[in-house]
């Protein structure tokens, strides 16, 4: 098999994910990827309402402590973006129900979103208007070229079938002085090295696992350059972790978090803490001609 990012033939199986699907790693560009990918039907099934159960979100009701936690994380992302761009149109790709856009709107940005899930895009449309939210993929969206000052992709690029295509489209939609913010798991993080194939980010819906080297490689192919790289921090609380690991069972973390949850004072369960959990944040700009 050739590398699906750089085309190199130096690709090896890293481990078996499940019986017929493996994680491959390219020793040239450093990308890791799942092959074969889930098909569309398997994906739709996975992204349907049940997926959001892991967020403590069901029906139209948004869990308050999850919401506060997500917003705290998004404020971190926004303060990084604000170092480059202070106002204008912002597009959140994979906007889910629109937490990030709510935060961006409060800071004075004009909010737009793309969301693959019909269920969550409907919720986002109610918040930001029919025209501002596109139900589908970025590649098929109706937005104009050079339209956006900021394009945000949190927990998105690892989900798409062809990252180069998604990022090329983002590059087209971006204004000349705009920035793209990507947050994604870091396959060269400490947590990956320690947990190996039990790393919590290895999931069937994650098709690609980037590192600093491979994100620079894909950016370069799309006419973009990486102007900032950092280990990303996330706000987490025990309320959320408890719900997550009830759904995504982990041999060590599920019992550990259950234990901590029950010994933790009730008031502190929904208090936010900041952790670096094996993800990275990068800022991209168009290459100057
Ligand atoms: Zn490669």
C-alpha cells in the first residue's frame, strides 16, 4: 500500500484495529491512517444521535456542565485566533450544535458553519440561521471563495476521507490574510507513546493521525504554511469524563474515572480543569507569493 498523503511506498502496518482494518504508518511524511475506512452507511450510523450521547447531549437538551466545559476550551482556541485576526467572518467546519460559534459570536465574529450530521446541523441552523449553516461537507458547501477571515477545524481533519481535499477547499474559501486553525490528535504526543495502540484517539471514525511533520506536509500541498504549533489544552470536568468513559469503555481509564468520580466532592465534579490530552493546535496561513 502507498501512503495516502505523500504517495511514498515506505508504509507499514502499525497494528490491527479490528479484524479487517489496520492502522498504517508512513515513515516518510509520518502520517498514520486507518485502512480500509468505514463506508458512508457505517459512518452515518455512527454519527447519528447515539454519537452525541457520549457528550451527555440527548434530544434537544444540552447538558449544562458539558456546555460550560466546551466553551472554556473554545475560549482558549479563540484567544489564540485573536492573536492573528480580531474580527470578520468565521467558518467552523464540523460545527456540531454550534458551541464554538456561540463563543466566536460573543467576541464579535460573524458566525458560519458546516456540519455533516443532520441532527446537529438542524440545532445550529436554529441558532445562526438557515443560510449561515451548511448541512453536508466542506467540499460541497455553497460558500464563496476568499470569503472567510478565519476557518476553524476542531476534531475534524482526522475524520475526513481525503484531508488534502478538505484543506484545499478551506484554502480556497480563506481570504488572503486569513488564518486556518486546526485542532487534532497528535500522534507524536506523550500519551500516544505511553498508551501505544490503546491510545484513546485511535477510533474507527478517525481515518488519519497527524503529527507536526505530517500536518506541515499536507499544508504545503494545499498552498498553506504552518505559522504556529502548540500542544493543545482542553477543559475537562469529571461529570463529562464519567459520561464519556461509560460509553467509550477503556480497560484502565473507565474504572479509574469511576473511582475518582465517586470520591470527588459533588460540587467539584462539574468544575473545569485544563489538561493536555495528546492533541495539537496549529495555525495556517496562505503562502505568500
Ligand atoms: Zn507519507
